[in-house]
């Protein structure tokens, strides 16, 4: 009987110790390590640090890689029924649904003193508020071809397989390229700050293509040629 009694006491004692032991904290080492790996993935070396880099490699070169048919099959041009260039009061950060600029941060051009112009680009439920815009231009087929040619057929002169990660800290967009579906709703748009050479896409699937040295200048000239000067033409006073 003694061995059985000792065994029972041992079991009871072990259970009591286990019950009074605080639960172990969840092991977060994997989560932290995963976060660190994700952060490392987001850090891409800049072109300037690559062995053999030369400043001339950043220049844009025409590749003629994509035909008109190829370019128009790419997103978002393949899905757009209408493409529009617009200009608006700057001063804030756009987001997916609506961009509201902080009012009275800077004087507005005399021809656009209405309070609603301080709202900048306004898109509600994928519908464009035209009353806040300064200039608009719906692109014709020839202009769409010219725009896609700039985006897709101009690449880096050298080291094309590397990504430029050094963007300007500022982002004060005054121009956008809007893409409309068959229902007249905006399904994507590209907001551009020509002042600091930066851009942002609502879906992150849209870009200016290879961000070679002259790309923003080419896009600015395209806007001006199409009749949208505010924000793109440095001769036009800004807010």
C-alpha cells in the first residue's frame, strides 16, 4: 500500500504545483523576427550604392519596348473608359476616398478664392466633385497613347533592374490622373506633386513607370500641352 500512497501523494502535489503556476507568456519571438524580416524586405538599396553606378544611368532613355496595343492592355488603361487630367489646390495628403486640405494654409490664386477650392481633390463614393477643381482635361485616344508612351517606354539608361527608393520627403500634390469606369466612377487615380517629384496611387498598382531623371519633366510637359498648367507649369503661381 505504501508505494501506491506515495504515488498518489506525488500526483496530487504535481497537480497542485501546476495549478498554481502562472500561465506561460505567448512566445512572440517568431512575430518579432517576422516583423524584422518584413522591414528588411521594405529596405531596398539605392542605385547610388551599387558597384559600378554612374549618375548617367539615372537618365531616361526611350526603349520602344511596348507598342500602342501592348500599352493599352496594361492596367489601368485597359479598364478605363475615360481618363482625365486635373489640377487643384495643394496642401495636403490624398487618400483612397477623399482628400481634404487644411484650409487657409496658403493664399489661393485670385480666380479661385471660393472656399470649396481649399478642399483640393474630392472623391466621394468614387464620384468626382468637379466644383473643387481648377482645370480638367479629358484625354483623347492620341493623348492616351502619348501618356502611356511616357510611362512605359522610357526607362533608366543603365542598371534597369534596380529600384530607386530615394523620394522627396514632401508630398503636396496639385495634379492627378483620374481613371473612370463605364459607370462614370473613378476606380483609380494617380496624384502627382511636380514640385517635389513624387506621386501616390490609391491602389498602389499604378505608377509613372521607371522613375528615371527626366520622367517628371516629361509628365509635366504633357499636362501643360494638354491644357492643365496649374501645378505642372512653374510659370504659373501656386497657392
